[in-house]
C-alpha cells in the first residue's frame, strides 16, 4: 500500500516536472525566436520530460532510497530535495491551470453564444488532405481539424455608439496555408463565412506557412467583401515567410493593412478607430494620439478596436483604453485534455488566454481558436470562425 502511495507521489512529481518545462516552452514560443532554434529547444525539453520520470522512478523509487521497495524518504539524497520541491511547485501550477480551465466563464460583456458545427469533409465529400508538412496527422482518428465551429457571440460594450447597435464583425484567424489541408477546404470555409454578411471582416494573422500557397488568396480571402471593409494584420508564421510579399498580395486583393497606421472609419456619424499590432514579431505598437484626433477636424474616435495577433498584448491594450481586442495565435491549445484543458499555448500567459472572451476594466478581448495550424491536429478544440455582434449597454434587442 505504501509502495502505491509512493508511486503516486513520484507520478505527481513527474507531472510537476513536465509542467515546468511546458511553462518554458509556452513562454519561449511567445517570443520572436527563429523557428529552427525553437524546434531544437522544444525537442530537448520534450526529451527531458520523458527522461526525468525514468530517472526518478529508477533512482528514488528503486535504488536510493528505493521508496517503491520499502525505502524511507528520510534517506533521500540531499541534492534531490530542491529538485523535488520545485517539481511539487510545478504540480501546483498544473492544478491551478486545470482549475482555471474548469472554472472559466465568459465575462458579463458576452451576453450570448451560439454555434453551428460544419463538417467540411462530409460537406464537400472529397479528400482534403494534401502533401504538406505533418500531413500524416490530419487523418488520425478523432482529429477535429475538418469540423469547423461557426460561433456567433454577442457583446455588450458601454462605449459603442447607439447608431452602431448590431454591428457585425467577422473574426477570422490562423488560416496557415501550407498544402497540408487542401485549397478546397479553405475556399469552402471562406465562402461559408462570407454568407454571414458581416459589416466588416478582420483577419488576425498567420496566413501562410508555404509561400507556394500565396495564390490560394485568389479564391479564399480575395473574393471576400464587407460594406465597411476587410482588414488584416500578419502573424509570427507570416514573419517566418516573405511577409512583405504576403502583405502586398493581400493589399492588392483589397484588404487593408492595419499595421501601417490606425484606420479611422467613419460610420453612422461616429468614428471607429481600427489599429493593428504584430508585436513582438514585426513593427511597433500603434501610436494612438495623432490618428485618434485629426487636427482641425475634431474627429475624435468613439470606439477603439485593436487587432493583435497574440493575446499577450491585451494588458497593453487595456492601458491604452481600447474597447475591443481581437486576437488569434494560440489556437485554443489545439489539443485539449478532459478536465486539464489546453497544455501547449505559445503565450507569455501560458494557457490563460488560449481562447474565448475575457475582460479587464472596460476592455474586452476575444481570442479565436483559429482555423488551422502548422500541425493539422485538433482534439476537443475545433477550428473556429466567429461572427461578433456588438450591442450598446442599453440595447433591448439582444
Ligand atoms: Fe497560428
């Protein structure tokens, strides 16, 4: 009985150890580090995660002090003590993340959430797996990569001008064209998204993983239209590619780059300021003062919307007074475990902003799970395209 209890303790310490390296992996993947170095680091840490439990069970469990075979913890060598203490802290962190996931509920600003599931493979009735990187993952059983959730969320925002009641924003993110999922998959997704007839469309970055797929824009994003415009920023995966060419091609297709300078959109007698940030990979955060108040015109913006590839810029946006922030990048974790939730999310906040709606002060953040990823694998974490409807706080029609 004691051996089983000690085995469980060793298991808990192994999980805590893995959690510590996952913390490192998530934070380093949030930084502007080149892909090759990140991959190397990740492989080393993953190897450590596998080796540590083996060493722990052999050394502490079977030899010195051999707690699985009648040994006493009091005989644990001195140098193991700080190591195991840190692993125990790691396990507490693991529990904290799990409870935070279980107890998550959207803030009061999100008043409604509906969703429709569309199985694209059945709908098109064709093989949608191409020859791109990691294509062998796409066909794994239970993979949800082709089951796209079209979500409709309603937000109640205090600074929204009354004339904008019901403004509809299509939030698209993380298409990751690589050839792994065929072009037809994305054509169909964009076609369905366009059918929602949004007032404006926003793409939050990570368009291209293989430059040969750049011409896929011709029948995916290029035909998309919205009365107030289509706006974009790029993401870290575009930064790894020829981002200049990706940017130019999108602009030629009629999409407006939000990172050159904030865009003032006059609508129904009020001004919507749309800004974008690709920090920490490209450029700098937008300067608000000059564009928000045009000299002489007195055209102060009534509502501030930021598009940021990573949700890590949320706290900066709160300090700047943005009303709404749209982000992607974290893909919801892509693989979520029952009870535990997401594990790998490239963010300085770990899994905290993996996906969903969050609020701080009067700023609301919506993090899309995105459509795809370089690894075409999704478990308990379907691809997502969102239609966000904005309401004023005194609206009765919600
Ligand atoms: Fe991404």
